[in-house]
C-alpha cells in the first residue's frame, strides 16, 4: 500500500515527463524494503492550475505518501528522502519540491476487482 500523490504546477512538465517521474519513483519505492508488495503501490500526479507560493519561485511539486500505520520514523524519513531525490532528478528546475508522509487510518477501506 502506499499511495503517492504528486501535486504540481500544471506548467512545469509535460504529461510524458510526469509519467517518467512516476515510473522511476515506482521502481525506487517498489525496491525499498518497507514496500514488500509492489503491486500495492499506487502513484498519481495531479496538475494544479491555480496556486500561490510565498513571494518568489512560483513552480512547485509536492508529494504526499499515504501509508498504513506501523512504519518507524527512520523508515518514513528514508521513504521521504527517496521520493525527494526522484523529484529532484526529474524536476531539476522546479523551485519548490516537498514531501509529506501521513498514516492512513486503520479503518481504510478499498475494493479491488480480480484480474
């Protein structure tokens, strides 16, 4: 399970560039020991057309990792840094890159159709 939601300024990258970022981040997170089942990993990018960031540097990408409870703070920090490194590698000219982690509520519900 983690869900990774990357909100970003709509004009920072093409759809293809954001897909490349998703694919690279998926590969990095799927290889992480804290993610034992890659098939549960879900990534998505959400372009944002209206925003305001302080007074300078008006481009941004912000990733939120939603995790089931139980990972320790060192593991969470490593997942955040892994995510930030991929953002930096794929969006080098973006002025504001950030990552936040949040635990999903234990009562999180989902439905998956069989293949």
